[in-house]
């Protein structure tokens, strides 16, 4: 299922370099057994305007959101805690400084 999230003028978020604000709609996918609003709160806390379930959201409202849809998804990241270099899951040590990589489960966008 999908959740469509809108933001107010003061509800600005930065996720991995992408800005979410009043000019876009974030789209989150979740399993039918999950509570969509809890997923939205994991991403944005309580700073958003509205969250709509798939079927309630009206695509005609997109005329108000000039930047369009931004699809979000959970992603696995591997980072070096020393130099913050991103790495792949197959690597165990940072190629730059030889530190052990840490696993982070976060958000990414398409």
C-alpha cells in the first residue's frame, strides 16, 4: 500500500540531500499489515501536514505541488564511522582508512 504525505510551509525536511517541503508529495510504500501513519512518523516525526492512504489521495490535487512526487524507501547503508565514506554490503573495512564499517537502516529516495 502507499501513503501520500504533504507538508506545510514550515514543515521542511532534508533526507539524504533531498528537500521535502510544501511543494512536493512524499510517497511511501508499506505492507498492508503495517500502520501507514507509524511509517510516516518514522520518516518525518510529527512535522508534516497530512498523510493519505492509497485510494483516498486524489491525483488531481497535484496541481498544488509544483515539484511533484518523491518516492521514498527504506535502504541499507554501510558507512565508515571515521571518514563517513559510504561502502557496499560486501566490504568489511573502509577502503580509505581501514575502519570497520557500520550498518545503518535509513531512508532513500528514487
